[in-house]
């Protein structure tokens, strides 16, 4: 409830708050294994068996950092995570820019950095020449949807191929797109979700990942193809039909994963959900199980963009928007530059939301690297206070858009 959230926030600037707590002792995420999918209904098992076998078969063909021996890459800690976001992938330039020599150079580098699996890792700098193979190949070498990776490369190549006047380059770039699209489709779980890394890497990377819009961006890509957007007209009709099927699976997965309140009504989503049960799960040590506003705002925006929404989709949007409205925090501000990140009283300031809210209480919570959960952001280590977006205005634009979207659709 809003009142709980306001009390918790004010606690960080003077009032008492709950004592920190540790993560629950039971595992906060279980990776996809044969033992787990074998417990599914018989009708679902074959698809999961094929998926897992395909993932493992692909994994053994990829370069692995020394010391990694298992095809499923279960040892994820210390894998050498690459940089945050890639550079040089301009997606909103003027149409003529994609026909420029600069765009062509970037496109050639993107093709050169495509993995054997068909995806891309994150943190590539396409503004600079490629100096040989990427050092320390590891579980990320197949590809990831994290931090815009793979989807942004595909979108850039499609725009560049549509603009170039050189047929050979257009064929090469579109060929890379086709390999990348096959990678995206292969990575999608039978129930429509997407993991963070494919082939499966083990640990929380196997979770259905709403964090950083990983799944939303994959579905938006499939929707652009299914809708026949100009830059994707080269895609074969058969794949366009497949994209529509995959989009439908993804939408059903989003609706099925939506959290429910004590009254049974739909609310929002977690950053990650278990790929088999769809239950909320944790990720990094400072990312506990929680209702998450940033990810949920993106999911609502995506759902509202769907034509001819079903009654179930309308109910999902209405429920999520209602929860976001209740969770809004008033008269406070957040600065990541002040004291390592701090909350300040700021009467009349725009609505603010915590990134994470505790399940069951809807109180803002904050995680630290030692797997402790806090109710006051000032209690976190300075590194975590400044190193994570604990507050933001993410839902604000979604709430404004909802006012016009719901006309004639809300029950």
C-alpha cells in the first residue's frame, strides 16, 4: 500500500524502519534441468526435452573459458561478465544516415562480432576497429538478450541493409540477421519466456528475464517482423508467420507470470521468473524476489501496444496500473550523487517509485551484496547505494498513456 511505502521511505530520512533481513535459506532460483521438466505434465515434457537437448548441443560447440567443463555451463560465478552496453548501435538516426560509410563500417563490425550461435554478447564497442577475437570467451560467447544485446544488433543490421545501395552488403547483413533471428527463436522457452543467456548458462541466467527489458525487446522484435515493418520485408513469409506464433506465446507467458494480490487480482511482475513454474525468483545478490516497477512499467507499455486486446490482457493492464498508482511515493527525491545515493524530503516533487517492493507488504526494499534486504536505502553499502537505480519515475509515462488507452476497453 502507498502508506507503507511512504513510511519506509521517510524512515531513511529520520523515522524508524524495519530491521534488515537475510534472504530465505531455501534456493531463490532453480535452473532448468531434466529432473525438473520431467515433473511437468506429460504433454509438456517433449518440448522441454528438445529445448534442453538443443541448448546443450549448441553449448559444446562454443568457446569456453579455461576451467569450464560442463556443456550446460552450470558454474556461472566468476565468468568474466562483459561490459554493460554496446556502443555505436544507433537506432533512431535519420534514414539517410544508414546509407553512410560510418553506418556501413559499424554494420561490418557487427557481423564480424556475431557468435557461432547467431547471437551477440553485450559490451561491444562498434565505434572502434575489432582487434582479433574477443578475449576470454566464456558463457556469454553464444549470446545474450541482456542490456539490449542481440536485439539491437539485429535492428541495426536490418536498417543498414534496407538503406545500402550495395547489393552484396545487403545480402551479407541480411544473412547475419537471419542467423540472429534463428538464434532468438531458438532461445525462447516452450512456454514463451526468454532466458538472459542462450545456450543456457545455469543459475539465475536461466530465469525468464524481464530485467532490463530483455524479454520485451525480443517480443517487440518479433512483433515488428510479424507486422511486416519495412526494414524486415526481406524476411520469408514462413518466418513471419513463425514470429507471430512466438509473439503469441510470449504474450501468454507475460499474462501467466503476472503476480496476484491477496484478493486474487493481477498486480505487477518480478525482474525474473522461474522458467518452469513462472514463480518470482531472485537474481544477483542485491536483487531479491520483489515486485518491480521498472520492469512492470515496460511490460504494461508493451501490453498496451497490442491491437485488439483480449479481456485477459485488459484486466492485466488495469491491475498493473492500479498497483503502480498505489505504489507511487510522494514528496521525496532521490539522488545517486549525494552521499552515495540518498533520499531527501522534497514536497511537491513528481511521483517517484522504488525499484523493488516486498511481496505481501508492498513496502520498498533494497538489496546489498551480502544478500541482506533492507527497508532503508541509507543502510546499504555506499557502493550499492550509488551503483543501482533504487528509485525512478519509470511508470509515470505509462500512467499518462493509460488514460487514453483504456477508453472503451476497461471493464
